[in-house]
């Protein structure tokens, strides 16, 4: 496969001059032709910082939701454990006062 790269915009003599590089968009503009837009240097760093902060905020929010859910579950569990069953009857069956068994209904 023969791939030829044609660049428009800023030109550099070697790729090391670009520094940090992040693709901002990519699209097909014709058959076999792709348009790739990218940020380099401090612009790329600013974009990556922004994306990292956004992801951090989402994780913090999800973590807080999990903490709140855990508290709710623990509270409901504690309430359920302290509720005494209603309509429960204890029946003792004794046979000749030798052995007894207990049934809960």
C-alpha cells in the first residue's frame, strides 16, 4: 500500500519539533483521503488537562453516588435487622414432659 502524506498548515522539518501531539478531529473528505486536525505543544497540554479534569470530576461524582448508596443500604439493612416480625406465634410441643420442640409460625 502506498501512503502519501500531504500536510497543510504548519510545517516542521522533523516530528520531534511538534512536541506533545493530540488529535482533535478526523474525517473522510474524499475516497481514500482523510483530514486529521491536531493540537500540539501547550495547546495539546491544555486540552489534555481539561479532559483529565472532566474525567476526574465524573469519577468524583460517581464515587459520591456510591458512597451515598452504601450509606442508604446500610441504613435500610440496620432497620430491617431491628424490626421484629409481626404475627409470629411460638408454639411449644411437649410430649410427656420428656422432650420439647419449638415451632415459629
